[in-house]
C-alpha cells in the first residue's frame, strides 16, 4: 500500500488500492490497463475480464500461445473490449499506406523489407527485468519489438505471414545484475506470406545509434511504399519513374489517415499522438462505437503465435508454419 500511495502522490491519482483484487472489486472502475511484467499478464488480464472489466493489456499479451488464446477466448466470451497497444497502427501515414494497398495502388505484393532496431541494451552493463525469462518470457527482442514489426506488416499489407525461418542471438548471457540470460538480443527472419510475397525482418536491441527505428518497405508490382517510425510524417512512394516523398497533408490523404491527423500539416505528429489515438479508440469501443483498425486480443494472440513460431524455427532450423 505504501508504494501505491507514493505513486498517487507523485502522479496525482485519486485513489490507491492494497491489491489488484481490491481494484477489481471497485464497481466504479470500467477499464483496467495491465502494464505489469509480461509473465503476469495472464493472471491480471484474466482476473479483470472475470470481474467484467474492459482491458488494455501491454504486449506481449502472454508468454505462450496457449495463454494468449485463453485470454482472447475469455474476452470474447465475456463480451468486453480487450485491446493491445500496437500503437504504430495509429500514425496517419501508416493508415495512408494501408489505404493505398487496399486501393490497389501497389499492385500485387512481391516483397517485404522490415526492421526494428534499438541500442538500449548494447553494452553488457545495460540491464532490465525484460532479460529475465521468468519475468519477460522466453522471447525478448522479438516479443517486445518484433511483434510490432509483424503487426505493422500484416496491418498495412492485409496479407498474413504464412511461414518463417529464423536465426536468433543472445549477445550477452551476463549483464550488470543478470546471469544465465537466454532471451535473444537480435533475430533475423525470412518470411513468406499467404499471398506469395517473400521478405526479411531484422529485429535488434543492440544496433548502435538506432534508438527506435521501426522501418517497413513493401514492394508491389506497381509501387513500393516505405514508412520510417522515426520520420512518421512522410511516406516514400517508389515507382520505376517519378518516385516521391508524400508528406502528411489532409487534402491528399485517405479518410482513415485524415481522421487521425489531429494537427494541421507542418505541425508534427509522433509516437505520443499515436498512443493517444489508440487509447481514444479503445475507449470509444468501450462506449460501443466502432473503431477502424483497433488492435484486439485476437491481434495480441496472433503476435504471440508468430513469436512462438520464430523461437521454434530458431531452435529447429526449419521453416515453421504460422
């Protein structure tokens, strides 16, 4: 209770609870956000669903496919809104990329190049609870940020990854206070989609100079589209002739992209705006309003299933169906 009261004072909340059980017993609470270590998501999210609460659960939704499936089924049975913050979906230019694919501007999808690169665990002195399998689960880099890359790929293309072949590396098995680390620092994945496209995905938390570089480039028979999360106000449109950089401008964008363009052109929107839009759409869904592109527990389950397939491929050396 003492730690809860300290947080109340620091953040200006109205109330502290002795336990999660006490919070869930409060009938004035409508929505519960689960932002605890990964290994506890199943326990807390399931308890919230059983208490009739709507749930926003951080990703990974769970640390195994079986547990994620259990949560998705429980949410569906209870009829509650249950979402996972795949917030990069909420950049207006991501929605514009998706709209262009849907409209056939890219033609037939041929290839995918994606990467999510960070450097916050570059040195052996860098440490965090996520490196501990007991807290973070059997996958770290891929479950943490590779899940975003896969979700963005499937969301933009409308095509599912059908099989994967992966390599993973743990660069440091010891860190400042952690020993015997088995979770991965980087992963390279070959992918094939149901539609027949092929691609490469690289995920790393040990890439010097890269802070949060989520990059996706898809190439179709008519056009390529490139999105860089560190420059989210633009899309690169590649053509055999006349390639261009499309900047966020409501007069040129699809309706879905315009909806998320809360500031005029020239006033940059970024990660926080995307996260705010995700929360707003989650709460709109709680109120019974339809929210286009809202990532649900089914999407969280999909990400965990892909993570398990990547781990199995890295272990066995085989292609794994997803």
